[in-house]
C-alpha cells in the first residue's frame, strides 16, 4: 500500500492560537534583550532529549555540564531519548519535552503542521541519510526501485531525502511501496529481506554498511538538512534565560567535541554499543564546525522547504519562506 503525505498549513483555531501556533509565532518572544539574561521563571525541571543522530547531545549528557549550570537556579534536568525527528516532534507537540533534536527540514514540516516550535541552535551538518540496499541487490540506480518496497520513517530527514531522490529520478511516492517503520525496524527489515531498500539513518546506516555489507545506492549531501535543536514556543517565551543557558551548554559540548574527537566517539559508542569502526564512519559524515544559526542555515531551511513543496510534500499554497522565518530564531545565540 502506498502512503501519500502532504503537509498543509493548519486552520487558525482558538486551540492553536492559545497553544502558540503559527498565527502567534512572532509575538511571544519579542522581549527586551535584557530579558534573555533573567533566571528561570518558576520551573524546577528541564526536559530535553538525547539522540544517537546527535552525538553532541550524548556528550553533553555524559559530561553533566547543563546540570551544573542550572543547579544554582534549582532546576533539575531530565533526559529523554528520541529515536527520530518524528518522535522528538511528537514529544515537543505533546509538551513532554522542552527541547528536542530533529533535522531542520523535519522541524519545518512540524511547524507548518501546527507544532509550536522554534529552531534555536544547529548541533551538526551531517550526511546522515542515504538510500540503502542489501549487498546482493540488483539495483544500480534509483529508477531500479520503481515498484519496490522501501522502509522509511515518516516525517524525518530520511523520508524527505527519499522523496527528493525519487523526484530526481522522475518518480514519486506513488511509484514505490512505502513501508512505514521506525529507523531501527527499517534497518532490520532490510537485513531480513522484507524490503528492497531503506531510507537509512546513522549510526544504524553505518552499522548496516560495515557489519552487514549493505550498500549505499544513492548519496547526496545536499539533500541532508542541518541538525536543529528546537524549543517549544511557550517555554522560550516564559524562560528566555534558560534557553540561553541550554545553548551555551550545547556550544561548550560542540566545541569540546571538536578538540576531543575521542571523547565524542566514546559517548556515541557507550550509548549505541556499536563497534568503533561504525562510530568512526558516522562521525566521518558529521560536520561540527558550526553551532549558532546563521543566514546559511536559515537559507538551507528555505531551500529544503521549497524542494519539498516542488515534489508535493508541502501543499502548494503554503508560504514556505514565512514558515521558515517563524521557525528559525537566532536571538538566543551566545558566544
């Protein structure tokens, strides 16, 4: 069965307005710059995620730097694992996370779909997804996947990558059979032979390559979006000082990771239990040279959105540039 997914702009209901949706996107955070330095506003616990596709988050969790920073404010830290952008977005939308790690393109889809979030930091520029086939697959090009079963996690960068890759070969989602699975299950389906291809995600993709001989049928770094740290609108409006402290801790971890790659690899290995060669392969494809949101990252979000709109993943009537401007917020940058 083929699944077709189109993201539409939500109708502005009373519920979405009160939740801080698109119609109120600009208003809640327009505070004086001095407000960013204020301590937390009546919170005792900060909830943020960690993910294997965001190695910096693992290092930050292991080092305990955020806990140290927030201790004086009487704020504890609760870490929640996200298995993919779709799960992080679900947690953010439900209010069970204050900060969540996603691909920037997936965050844009979430924002357009009514998820009241803002992207406030870039944790990596990865090549974390590609189209993966078994070692003995007869497929040589994307066109060879026509009519085939492809495992994919809906609403994630691998899903967006797949749609764009198919479009480049003159195909659409209707020309293949999507099998909707979470990333780990997609990998296992590929290895069992239940699907013909998988829109992979590191480090699972790297493991499939090194441990199982899987082959990357199609790579395109330009179709991989930035790794974005997102915050709920309401949380940012009420706790701007805490947002700034979280970003400062992330920046400390990112900078440390650049100078201590072995420590970064150790955190990833400890979390995933994967072989050193697998972790090394993922980190080879992970660029940590930039952290704060800059025009280049904002432009990339727009480019991803326009590409998704071209292939029908976002409805034609959605103003992608406006949605991207509402999503990307660089005012909390530190350093």
